[in-house]
C-alpha cells in the first residue's frame, strides 16, 4: 500500500490539497493519501477510482475508517505543472463525474 502525506490548504473550507511533489499513479493495489484537516488531524483516504472526463482527471477518495464516506477531487495543475487536488463544488461537474463513476461501478456503457 502506497501512502502520501498531503498537506491541506486550510485557507478554504473545501480542503484544497497542494504541495504534492510526485505525480500519483494509482497502481493495481490500493493507494492511501493522507490529509491534514483544519484541526491538524491526519485523515487517511483511499483512492477508490480515477475518472477522466475529457483530459480532466478526477479522484474518488474513500474514508479509510468509514467506506460509506466518499469525496470527489479534481486534479488541477499549478503554474509549475505540479498537481493540486481540489474538491469539486460545481453541481453540474459533480453530477457528470458521479454518472461516470456509476457506469464504472455497474459496468454500463
């Protein structure tokens, strides 16, 4: 199991993750990403799926302790090409990714 310690930008409620030095490639086995919440607590989220809409990558992250809790992050890149993981706030964008995720889960075309 690969682990990443990712700081969360506490400047916003959406938990924007930045300062990742390596590109994350999800291997066949589980990958765990560690986040620090606004209180400084470490939260472990597993990558449940990678979804691509066009050229945009999205990560479905699942709470390691409560598998019913899933979170959606879009992979953006800063001016230097480093990935940043941003919570999806737009309802239309969220629903498009959710629809693609459902297709993956239920093997629909």
